[in-house]
C-alpha cells in the first residue's frame, strides 16, 4: 500500500503570498485595521462608516484627499502597499536585527538606503507597538552599554525585567536609553514601563536611594549573592549588537535597536507569527509615532551593515 506523501510545510513568504496575493487584498486587510468603525477624515474628523477599502480617499464632507498611509511610518511612500506589508511580515518573523541587504533583495529595491530607512521605521514602530507594562515582581537596573566598541561610545540604559516566579522565567522587558540617571528620569521610566503596586527588586544603590518613600511601588533590595537579570540582559543585547552590526550602530540610533530587542523578546510571549505581525501593525498605524525624518542625513558611514549579505 502506497504511503501518502508528506505535505511540505509552507515557508513564511509562501504563507504571505497565500494570505495577500494582490494589492487589493492588502488594502482590504489594512483598511479596517486602521479604521475599525469606518474611515475618519484627518482634516475635518468626519466619519464615513460605509466607505469601501481604498488606498486614496477624498472626504465627501470637506473635499480633502488623504490615504491609507497618511500619518503613519508609510506616509508619503510611493511603493505598493503590498511591498510594505510584505516587509512588515518578514521583519516581524525575523531574528534580531535582520540586514537591509536582505530586505533590499526581498523587495528588489534598487537603493540600499531605502531598505535601511524602512528598517529604521519598522524599529520605531516596534517601540510604539510594545507599550504593555511589566507587572508583579520586576527587577530594575541601570548600567552602561557600548553600541560600538570601535568608537568607544557608551550609552546609559535603564532596564525593567518582569520575573514570572511561577514559571521561573523572565517575562516582559523594557529598556530605555537615558542621558543621566536622576529621580525624575527614573520615575518617568517606571511610569511608562511598570504597573503601579508592583514589587521592584533593586541592586543598584543609586536607584534604591531614589526610590526611598516611593508610594507607587514596593521596593525590595536584592541580596548581594542574587544574580542580576538586568545585567545579563544588557550583556546579551550588547553581544547581539556587536555580533550583528560590528560597530555599525551609533548612540543616535541606539534606542531603535533597544526597541527592537524588547519587542522581539516580548513577542515570544505571543502564540504565533500572525499574532506578532498584528502586534507590529499596531505600531505601524500609531499616528503618535515619530516618523524617521533624519534617515537620509544620518545614514551610517561605517558601511558595517552594508557588508552583511
């Protein structure tokens, strides 16, 4: 008796092609994600609940023309929506810091700088998509990280690591590049990264001192023999950065790579690639995200990333 042939597993790009075979399919998918209750004109704020999905829209109330990409990281892009969606799908399923060369080949882009700029925009979207705070037992740390040993630059970072005691693993993380460590900066970081009434494990003496009489959190000093998860995390990030980019990251762009590192770590808590993809799309369509306006003038000069194939 003949055995049935084993069905070949789809590659991620084959899955994308099946889900979004055409430009119209991509627009039809993204339109209700951006406007769940119908298109809202960004000029007069009139809602059009029955408007069919389309890339370019003219408001029948005020006459202004806008598009599906207006106010997002895709704003002003002339490329097909399907190219953007394919880049988002690919980037959401990649390992830490895929290269611009890979994206350039994937989309057959003529210009390397376009691919590099798109990746920076997607990293900024990761920062906007990943806003859920740590909670429960959270370790807080502060130390320096070297983005590029060749330039001997150092960046000061604050780190929050959620500890899932029942599973004995780390949960969500947040890492923020800061200029100086002071009480105001620390409290802003905690407000954005950690739920109130969480228990904070703190090893850094300066951080502990700033949290004295803090009513929002329960502060628990760490034992001297207790391993620091924040230090391990920072060392892991630094190793990844140097292995992948080999000195090609400047302090100016440092937070974008921290955002990507945090998003990819936290995405491991999601059930599958499609859930990660949809999570990243929330950042892509967040109109509060700062567009990457200075990408052209801040293009890396070292060429380290450009040498990666």
